[in-house]
């Protein structure tokens, strides 16, 4: 089939490349000339393991191409996917749908014959109705259907998630459009992947409900972690103990400095505002948003407390800036709250991340940050060393070397990479999430 993907960001590029791997002919369209120029040169504008090889293989096979020209991209399209950004709108937290609606108008202007228009972006309930209205208003004679097909891709494992998903959700109103989607996802049918067909509005809500539930699960275990520290319990053991219950499950029960990234923060806020607009407030999710925002700021206080209550004139080493490993994404990363707070408290902050240094430099422009070249460059002379992202390369440090290089042997592990027993035996003052900071006698 012929697929047009509008947007070459995270959702659009990964989805387009994966559809081409299924054997479909895919044209990815974007207005950003620099992005398209890079893609035409074989350069990938985002970091996602395996994506560069996937794109290169399908470009070489002639199944995947890139263009700035939507008219060219839609010439033979059976399905046109809208994969543009829907960031939180400044001021009110609603999802900014201006890019979606602009894409809908341009799609209408370039339609040729029956076309399935698919919202792949995460959009609030009712967005598909408005997309349909825009297209109908622009082209009253157009033959089309508007569908919802939300993505469930985790950054760092997006290709695997697309190729072997837990489920595919499709909100479609006509059998004709359902047939198109069945053909597009035919390889997954052969693998007996659950394909959930539902109404368009239900599909839109499924995406938000899934992400907000996972955000609530993370926030729950983070609050339990705080309680564990007070009572002398171990949050990792608690998480294992409750996660073995089949009704709960062990995923997303890893305590840390708070969730970030491109999905959970904006989706929780957007769903809260949608619920308020319909006079059906989601008090649980409102609390999740507040607790998570507060938590990131509290992590700076945790580092300051570990340093003895003051970091004035001290050097704090930060390992990891991206919101999670295996991505360069800095959106809503805890580091964006923690590092400025440490600077305001009078510290010099040394930072390193394997992939996100470029984006981090653009977002963290404060004076007092030293951008280091590697892990041990951060460690040299640090009074406190803190882990903010659990990259694999941080999991096996030479702690004899680390202790000699640090000004003081204080570690604040916000990802629980190491254990209190091991680091205490090596002579470190070790602080983590969800455990007491001292071994009980």
C-alpha cells in the first residue's frame, strides 16, 4: 500500500520506517527543510536504537523516501497519517492542536480519490471530529474517512514496540476504512496481535487513559518510596512484592526522581483539562501531576541534604540528563528542575550524558554548568555524585577509582543503580530512593 506520513519527529519517523519494513511504500513529509535534508543524507535527527539501520535499509530498497512537498507525497496515498507534535499549550496545559489542524487542511487540498486520514499523534477526545470537519469544509466533494490510531511507542524500544505491540487500537467508523487498516497491519495479524477496533472517540481516550494510568503507577511507587525511607523499608522489595500480584504487575514500579519525556507530562495535563472541560474532573490525575512536579524539585533538596545541608561553593557531579536511557530526549527531564536548583543553591555543577548533551545545552543555559566529555570527567573533584539517568555505562564504575577522584565520597543515586550495602562497604556515604541512608545495626 501507499502511505504518507506527515511529520518526521519521533512518532512519524519511527512509524513510517516500520510501515516500510512491512513492505508498504512510505513517503515521509515535513515542513522542516533541515530535517528533510538530513534524512536525505542518511542522517537521523533523533536518537533511537536501531532506527538508523532500519531507515537506511528501506531507503535503499526504495520503500521509504522523504520530501517537503505534500502534494508529491500524497499522489498515490491510500492512507495519510498525521504524526505531528501536540505539545502542551503555554498558559493552560491543553494540547496544542494547531499542527494537526494545519495538516488536515493541507491534506484536504491535496486529496486524490478515496483517502484514509489517520490521527497517529496523541490528541484529545473529539479531535478526529474537528479534523473531519476541516477536511469537509475545505473539500466538500472529498471521499475520505478520518480514523484514530494512537501510537504506544516507548522511547528506546520504539521499533520493537511497533513490530511486536501488545495491541493495535483503531478508531474507525466505516468498514471501508477498517479494511485499509487491516491491510496496513497485515503482518501483525499474522502474528495474532490483538487489533482493537472501536469508535474514534474511544480510541482517542484509550491513549490518554493508558498513559495517565502508567504515570499514576510511577507516582504511587515514588510516594511509597518516600514512606520507605521514613520507616526503614526497601521500596525495591515492596515493588517486587506487589508487582508479583497479577492484578498489579511489576512494570512501571521503579521509584525515581519523577516521570518526564514527551508523553506522560503533557498527556496527564491534557486529560485533566479535557475532563474539566466536560465537567468530569479527574482528581486522581490532578494529584499525580502535582506530586510529580513537586518531586523533581525535592530531588535537589535530597542532594543538598546529602551534602550536609549546604552546597555553597561545592561541586556536584551529575551523570545522566535525558529523561530515560537509550534516548536523547530532554523533554520534561528531571534534570531540567534539579540542575537549576543546585546552581541556585550555590553549587558548581558538572554534567555528562551519552546522547543528550546537545539538546541539554540548548535547554540549560545557566552559568555554572561544566559540560564534561565523559563519566570520570564528571567525577573528578565532585563533593557529591548523583545519578539521574540509568545508562548502562554508569552501572559498572570502578569505585576505588571513583573514591580517589572525588573530593568527598558522597553518592546520591536517584535511579537505584547500586545498593546501600555495596557502596557503604566501599566507604561511600550512599543515598538512594526508597531506602534508609544508613545500614541498620
